[in-house]
C-alpha cells in the first residue's frame, strides 16, 4: 500500500504521482508493506 497526503494548492497529478511512488516502493520491499510519503518535507519522518 502507498499512502500520501494532499498538499495545500497541490495539483492532483502530482498527488497521484507521489501516491504511485509510495505504492511502487512498497512493492519493491515485498508483501504486507505500507509506505508513507509526505506532501511536504517538513512532515517527512
């Protein structure tokens, strides 16, 4: 699963692209994974 957040004023295309990146990262790590990508680097863990 890939998870992200919609940034203020962000285009839908960018949001969906980031969610897809999170999903691809989870797939690359194997089964039963969740990857979270923040919309803003200030929220990144």
